[in-house]
């Protein structure tokens, strides 16, 4: 189970929680996010973060499910910074 400190660490690193999935959708969604320029990170499922109806499956087959986190890839982030400025609030 993912701990609160781990969630905070992921957020500090810029990761945004998307949703939890298993195969075959997991691989499909990872490929899609990557094709859109996102970096993808997978974490073990946390049953207590899910809706009640999902918790039983997550608890019984936790290795099967992964929670998907995304953030802009370094390449895309660099491009956006060069287009929009480097955090000074003004565009290029």
C-alpha cells in the first residue's frame, strides 16, 4: 500500500495521479500517455484510495493492478519553457 509520504513525494516531483487499471488497458494507456508526450510512472494499487466496490479486488489481487501517474516529459517541459518563458510569468 502506498504511504502518505510517498504520495507527497510523487506530488513534489510533479506526478499527477490518473487512475488505476490492469492489463490489457494498463499497457494501452501507458502507450497512449507516452505518445502524447507524458512520462508515466506506475505505483502499486492502494485499496483505501479506491471506491468501496473496487477495494475487494484490489485487496485480493493487488499485484494485478497499478495506479498510473503522469507528468510532462522532460523534452516537452523544456519546449514549453522555451516557448512560454522560464517561470517569470511572461510569454516569449
